[in-house]
């Protein structure tokens, strides 16, 4: 009903404007004026509006920056993040300078040289010097931006150090799962066809390297000042692993492994002590209190940055950056996947989305039923048989 009334209101407004214009035209005709004729007075009014807009626009921008500028992301917490921020600020500085100068000139000149009766504009068809200036200067500036950009890009995407810690991040609708490579720092093999109720990531139990792999949900732990290389996989659709505080992002694509590496430089505890973070979180907790919610502390987050479905907003994981000693203590409390999954969960708990993705993976219905036995070994054996049958 409200929708219908809104439509009616819109139609009536359009009609009313139409009639007002008509009335205005008739009134002008009665006064003996041509309504389409622009007078000097009209031009002068327009000139004043131009000047007002110039002042109001910049005042609004300054107001926004002072009111909301401090709510932006805190200082970059990774090595390349600092480089990226520098590049971003460098670009923004140039953009701001050019934007401000050209807009002041644009609106000020529109004000100063408004059309007056009997005044004619100067005919100015070409000037070589001017052409040179506005070609050469932007060319130099763009060259500097591109060279700095490509240098930074090459640095960020360079091959990771061989000793880099390897972590797999597995995305599906709608959560993240992390797999730590264990003592050998090599991830075990996996195959989507091995996905069962008890084997979310499709890990291959015959893989030697996989025996010490540790699977964790909810929390991702990283060591400060230690480079980490992520290997991303996706089960269903394209997701995007977004680490805003580390200025890093990578798509996760079904059927392929994507990679990204960075070195965290600030621990979670240190970040919580930064003045800008304290200021932001004092304000966030003030708002939370007003809504009757419990206060929260700053945490790094991994988000999904692709609108991947109806619970996309909920697809996030807390990241904890800590010292080596703290990390060692945490990882020691985790058991390898195979040690932990000694007693497989009942298959009835298998979520609907896994069943669907198995269909998408081309697994036959009847064969799939045979896989769900509730025993990890049996399930995997059945899945293996199926892969073999498909191959033949
Ligand atoms: Cu997603």
C-alpha cells in the first residue's frame, strides 16, 4: 500500500512540475517576455550560485574530513601495507592538488566572467606553449605514479621466501577454515571429490605431508614480523579474502589455488594501544552501550569482499597477531586433523550446502549415499572408488 502511495506521489509531483512550468511560460508571455531568453540578471544570479557552490562544496569536504576522517583504517600493520599506504597518499596528494586548483579556477572564472550584454569572448583557437604545458606535466606526473606503482606491485607480488610459513585458507558459503601446514610446513594434498561430512576440506589421508596438518576455524593466529604465505581455495563460488588492516586482498576461486603473502608488523596487543585505535574503539563502545550491547576490543579481521550470497556479511574470521612464544603456545594446544578426527561425527549433521556442492561436483546421488557411513576411513575409501570409476 505504501509503495502504491509513493508511486502516486511521484506521478503527481511530475504532473505538478509540468503545470508549474506551463504557468510560468504563460505568465512570461503575458508580460511580453520570451521565457527562453536569458537576461543579464539571470547570468549574475547564476554567477553567484557558482561562487556559493565553490565555497559550500569545499566547506562540506573539510567538515566531512574533520568529523569522519579519524574513523578510517588505522596504520597499516604489514610491511607492504606501509608501502601501499605511502603510494595511496602520494596519489591522493596529487589528485587533491589538481582537483582543488582546477575547481577553484572553474567556479571562480564562471563567477568572474558571467555573460554581460555587449561583451564578447576572446577568440583563442590554439597556443603551442599551453599545449606543451598540459601535455608534458601530466605525462611526467603519470610516469612517476606508474613507476612507483609498478615497483611497489613487484615488491608485493615477488616470490615469497622459501622459509615462509604456509597457511591454507579455505572459503565456502559462509565461513573460512584455516589449515596450518604443521612441522614440515608443507600442506597435504586435497581433492574436492574427497569432501565428506567429516572431511570438510577434502584432505587426502594418503598424503604424507598432510598427516601433521592442523585445521582451525574462527581464529587465525599469525606471528609478528614473520612472513606468511596464504594459499586460497574455494568450494562453491568466488569469494575474496580481504585483510583490511594488512592492506591485502585476494580472490578465492573454485578449481584453482590463489596465493598471497605478507608480513604482519604489529601485534594485536600493540595495535590496541595505538591512540587512533583507542579513539575509534572508545566511540564504537559508546555506540554499543547506547544499544545495550557489550563493549568489544579491537581485533584484526579477515573478511569476504565478494557479495557471495545471503550470509556474505557474516563471513569473517578474527586474526590474532602475536609473538612467537604466544603462537607456539597456541599451536601446541591444537591437534593435527587426523589425530583429532579419530572419532568421526555422525553424517546426519552434514549441512545442506555440502550436499549441494557435491551435486555440483558431479557426484552421483546413489554413490554419494554410499559415502555417508559416518566413518572417516570408509567415507574416504568410497570417495576414492568413485574418483577411480569416473576416471575409467
Ligand atoms: Cu564470501
